[in-house]
C-alpha cells in the first residue's frame, strides 16, 4: 500500500489486453454438450464433425475484432456468414493472442497446483515443444510440465467415475482431470472449469504486463470477475481466483478478491478498482476475467441444425490495469456511474433508463454526446441459429428509442443512430466476457488517438438465474478522453 494522502485522483485505464484459447476438443465438456452426450452418446460424433481448425478460428472476423485486428464496425463490410470469409491474421494481434488447444492443455497443467491434471507422455512432449517458444511462458512454467503418464494409465484413469478425459479436436485422448470423489465442489468437471479460467486469465494478464511494460511489483490489488466457483463443499464459490492468477503472474506485492455479479461483474470491478485508485488506497489495480468453460458449445445444437461450424469453440479472457491519472490514458468518470437500484423496476426499459438516461442527465450529456455505447456484444452468428436473435442490435435499437423519448432524435433516425453509436456483436457468449468489456481495448485506442471523445460501458446481469431473487442487475460508466491530451 502506498502512503499517498487519500484524495480525489482521476482513475484511468492504463492498459487492456485480451486472450483467446481455441478449444475444440473441450467443446464436449461445456455444460450443454456434456449433458446431451450423457443422454445420447452419438452427439459426440455430431459435434466432432462440425469443429473448426485453428487456422479458421484465427481468421474468423469476430475473433479478429475481439483481439483488435479489426475495428468492430468493419464487420459490417464483411458478408454474412462471417465464418465463410475468414481472414489471414497472425495468432498474435493488436490486443492479444489466440492459443491453439495443444498449448492450452499444457497451460492447464502449468496452472495445476495439486496434480489434478494428468497428461499423456507423448503429448507432454508435443505441448512442451509448442510452449517453449512462447514469449510469455517462463522456465518455471516448463518445469511444471512433468514427463507425463503412459497412455494405458491415462486410459484406465479416464474410465474412473471421478475423472474426466481430455481430448483434442481429432478425438485423440491426451490426458484427464482427476476430481475428489467425496466432494462434488471439487469434482473433475468443476476443477477443469476453474483451471481453464485460471489459465486464460493468467495469459491475458501476462500479455498486459508485458505489452504495457508494467512492473509486477507495482500492482497492489487484483479483482477477479470470472464466473467460476472456486471452493469446496463447505464454501462453494468461496474464491480466491484473483490471488491464484496474481501468483501465476508474479504480482508478489498484491492481494485481491473476487467480484461476483453474473455478467455485470467486470463493470462493477472496474468501478471498484477506480474508487480504490481515486481514494489513494492503491496506485495500480488489476481487473481480470478468465473464461467460462461451462458455456463452451452452449448453442451448439443450433449450429448443427444449420449445418455450420460450431463457432462457440473459443475460451475468452481479459485483463485491465487501472491507475492514477497519467495525463494520457482515458479517464473513468466516477460521476457518471449508473446502477440498477433494487427499487428501479425489472423491465428492460426501466433497467436501461437507470443505466443510461439517468447517468447522462446527471453529468449534463445528451445521447449523441457518446461516440459509442458498449453493451451486450454477443456474436449474432452464435445466437441467431439458436433462436435468440441479434441481442446486440436489439439493445442498440432500445438505446435509440430512449434518445427518441428524450426528443434528441426523430423516430425515422433510429437506424442511423444505432449504426453510428453502436456496433455489430463480436464476442463469444461467455456471460461476463461479452458484456461491454470486449470494446474496452478499441475504446482506449480511440480515446487516446482522438477518434473518440466518450464511450459508455453498460453491463446487464441476470441475477434470477441463481434462484435467490427475481431481480436483474446492471452497472455502467463513461470512459472519457483525458482532458490533458
């Protein structure tokens, strides 16, 4: 902790990075596919016949938008379906990296502190060869990749009810995850979800620390926003994933905690981190969010019915560092925070009003003063085949409708407003990941180089899914160009 006198320091976004892991072999381990496979084993073959190659995942336009290779608006210039118009991008792009499954499974083992992951010995050699040239993989990481186990041992262990086999896209058995027989909170599938979250969040934060030239010793607090549930039967979901990721990234001077708020958690955490910095409590706070493996392949059946590739085959994560005003980085306006209060009403229009209209009125801005609204940015090519429609476009039409109600635009300008102030959805449907955060890297670039002046980030969450309340949730803030630029 620093010794700065508590005061009002402007919090800024000092850096943002993302990470994708292509995980076609793990699609069968997503919650929906795994349930269907348990009932109808032949579903495994249906899934296997619709899995993408790594090259197609790298070149897929929405993945390129997520990693910063293209601006989201450029998706409008690419004919749908986007999966038929893959680009030729490198795996390392402007805002982050996409990792193939052979390296991802190696990272699961590197992230494993209790020998829960067993890898087959020949696959260990493959994974080591793939990872040893990665700039963010350290010698201490490679030491955690043991010699592995024989195929016969992996095969025998995978047949155990407390274990979960690990396959590659081609169906090859390369390992297994061992769970605790007596504790369902430490079962193999829960451990796999948690290790995947830890590994992907680690890679996002390592990328940010490296690209931004941040001193790991200068980061003093970590807020994790993932949807995982780390704990045991006595404290399910107790955490603390934040410190587990910090340990992997060498943040020895940090402590941290987990923020749970369904899809809203990242926006809640960014505001909480900003208040810590503004108060002078910490100089730098990291906000991270690992993947949600449970949502892998969540909409696979719609993709099979449309005879298209299963594009819900990537695990996404992000990392952000909030710091004190440096005269350059975009400022989080703490006077612009919007929250869905308990008494605000549960209709979509009521939620959106509290998150957008009220904050704008408070700071004296009009709807058109916001260059871009970042909201639920789900890729429509994932949601449409399953009957959910284009979630992102519906939200932008709703925002435009609020602008009409405020007499700022005419009804026949709805479409133009949506186009100008919105964007096509481009994120994988991993709950907290898709909710506004994917645009943060693009916004930071635009606010620094002068292409934009203000961006509003809006997150909505479905608290009723936990069956503890019928309420929804929401949180928002405005990110503004630094006045010193």
